[in-house]
C-alpha cells in the first residue's frame, strides 16, 4: 500500500471501493486535501474518504 504522496498523476491505481466493488483507474489529479481524483469510465472518483484502500497497480 502506498501513501498518496507516492502516487502521481497518470499512475494506474487499484481501489477497493467502500461499496465493495473494486476497480482500476488512472489518477487524473490531486485534490486540495491530498485526495486523489481517479478517472474510470469517463467518471471521476475521489478517494478522500477511502484513501487507505488505494494501491498502485503494478500490472
């Protein structure tokens, strides 16, 4: 598991959703509170409430 500081814009990431559905996405940006904005299927998701469940996708 990587801290948000170790993940950069454009990195592929894997997030275990708070709703139980895991997904892969690409980091689009970093919010003002250090949360990552991840793009998946033309929608943006933020891991602000879920940041500890985000890992860098090594695939």
